[in-house]
């Protein structure tokens, strides 16, 4: 009888021990789970920085290429680019789009400087709201913009002047087509050009007209220029659509032997160089301008100090570089 009681007692002890062991492991699991939950929590992913790029003209090839450069850089940096601009060149519409962009409270804005007090006021408004503003293509130096990224336009104008003067047998009578008489970048290119031409005996800029950044406008102005000044032997275009239009204007005026120099690397310009209708073109790098502007904003977001100006060098498109499929230094 005592053996039976002893056996029952042993079973009870084993069952109690097993129960306690199970409870112990269960408690350990709960503690581990609690510790896991109380452990370091991964920070929530920061929302992508939102950057607005406002073009001078929405579908202008130069600005579309700049958009591409900005978008590629933004993708690598985890940012988002919103691209907008007037359908046709309209500084007042650019200002309205800037005001609209400020109201949307983006993390940064990229704009072309237009050189007027209203634009300066809007840039200041953005900065007061903590939105950094960078200018591209044309600067707004008197404003509170953070930095300028683009071509050194005076230097590009000087380079154009040197091209014209170095042409064998060049004519001293020169006509100039600018994209806009109000655009700061066009004014600076013309100033740089004049600074070189004025030093050469026998050379003179006899007429300056505006194409309103239109190939048709450039053609019309070149034709009118040649009909008024038949002695012009060289015409220079300072915006991307000018050179192709100038070639058309020369043909419409029935002139031959007029040398043409342009800006940028559009298909019509490259074809004109290949065909011998255009001597050469100063080529900007809008892809690089857009990319560098976005990269500067990324540095600013990280607390780094930025240069007031970041000049992107130009290259030269001439017959030799067209034949090799690129552009020279």
C-alpha cells in the first residue's frame, strides 16, 4: 500500500515539475518577445524630397534635356522632380507658376532668372518659407536665390567672338540674333561678344534683333536684317533655335556666302554644320546643368555650404566634331 502511495506521489511530483517547466519556457518566450518588441525600432522612411523645375518654355529641347538631367539625378538621390513651364515663352506665366509652386510647399525650386522685381519678390517669399531656390540657365543675382547653375554666359559670348574673328577671310559686318532682348543670359552673351569684336579693327556689329526664341522668328529677322544691311557677311544666333532659322532667312533673302554661328546642339543645327550652312555652334550642357542643380540641393539638405555660382563649361560643335559624332572642347 505504501509502495502504491509512493508511486502516485512520484507521478504527481513529475506532473507538477513538468507543469512548472512548461510555464517557465512559456514565460521565457514571452519575455523574449517583449524584449524584441522593446528593442531598437527602425526609423520610418523619410518621404522623398519634392523639387519643382520651372522651364522657360515647356517643350523647348534645351529645357527637356535639362529636365532629363534633373530627373536622373533625383532618382539616384531619392528625390522627385515636378517639371512645368509656359507653353510659349511668357515671363508673366513663369512668375505665376513660381507663385503656384511656392503655395505647394515643395522642398526646393529650380527656376530661370528673368531679371525683374516681381521675380525677386517671389524668390524672397519662397526663401522666407524655408524653400531654397536655385537659378538655372539665367541667373537672378540680385535676388535671395541660393546659387546659380549654368553657362558662364559672358564667357560663352567671348568665345563666340573669338570664333568669328578667327575665321579665315571673315567679314567685318556682323548681324546678331538674340533669343530675347530682355533675358539676362542673352544680354550677357551679347556683352561678351561685343567685348571681343570691339577690339578688332574693321569689325562691327551693325544690327541686333530678337527671335523671341523661335526658329520662325529667327528666319524672319535674319531675312529682314539682310535686306536692310546687304553688306552683312556674318550672322550670329545666341539661342538654341536661332541658327536653323538664320539659315532659312538667308535663303529667303537670296544671299550666299553669309557665315552663320549658333548656340547649342539641336538636330537642325547639327545638320546645318554637317552641310556647311553653319560654321560652328557653342554647345551648352543642359543635361549636366539639371543634374548638378539637383545635386547642389541634395548637398544643401545635408547642411553643406554651396558656391554662389557653378558654371558648366561649353563645348564646340563644328564640322570636325560632327564627323566624329560629338562636340569638341
